[in-house]
C-alpha cells in the first residue's frame, strides 16, 4: 500500500510561499500521533533540497500563519538542544483533508511544482482525476495563471500527471482532465496517451468525413465525373 501524507485543506487558505508549503509537507511526513516532530534544520534542508536560510525563513512563515509551533528543548544541564515542531493546523478526523503520495516528496520537484501537484491532489477523486481550471489553481496556490500553465506541463514531463483534452457535445472545448500518476505509474503514461490519441484521431476523421459529405450534398457539381475528367 502506498504511504500518504495527510494534509489539511486549510493549508491552501494560508498565504505562505511555495517554499514554506514544501517545508510544511516534509514536516508533516515526520508527524506522529502526538504531532511532535524532531528533524534538525539540516535534515529538513536535505529533504527539501533547500538551503538552511530558506528553511529558517519558511519555518517563520509557517509559525506566523499558525500552521506550526516551534518548541525549544533543553538537556538535563539546561543547555538548549534541537527544537521540536508541533503541527497546529487541524489534525482531527473531522477536519477536511487530502492525501499526497509520500514518494512524490522524494522526487526532484520544485516548490511551485509540489504546490500545484498538491492542489490537484486536493481536487482529485478516488481515481486521481480532476478538472479545475488553471485560473482556479492559480488562485488557490497564489500563483499567476502563466506559472500554473508552465508548471502543469513540467509535471507532465516528469511523469506525474496526464493531461487529456475534453470536448463538449457541440464540439467546443472543456477544461482539461488531469490524472495524477503515482511514482510507481511513471512510464505508463505513453501507452495511455497513445490510446487516447488514436481515439481522438478517429473522432477527427469521422468529423472530416461528415464535413465532406455535407459539402458534396450542397455542391454536387464540384464532385461530378465530368468535372473530374475535364480537370
């Protein structure tokens, strides 16, 4: 069974940077029943792929946002040792939460990529599928629409996301359907895309045949044998 990090939806209401969000997720991956977390800043920096200064600033953001509490620890001689962190965001069973594949945290994702992936995880159904607009994702992640567009395609290139175009019954376009792929599913995207692409090609061919048939009915002289022979 794939392990997951359980994350409160409230994290998207807190206006923290993507870097602070990434640190929060990594802290959450160390969480226990008492919600007391002991990794050093050096360990957090290694897990997040960030510098110590970035970790320090991210924790300050999380504290100001009320998501994390920093508690000082001291040894029996009164000397300060490493801090421990308490997750102060909602953790009860009643709180609204979403799950993120813990293996995703081990991927070389930027802070922005991780936040957009998490936003899609928040909206995904039991099949890992969702179709929020780029504008909605941008609003929830506090990013520009351009950044969201670029990031979505970066996630696709890294094999964590499949993007399928959707059409309306009248032939118009709808918002893309996103399917989250677990790390174990990386590499399976090609066969799925090929299947969808073939289906799309067949639909286009049928529409083209119908268009030609309509034109032939409307302008039969263009397709008469005499015209063809004269040409």
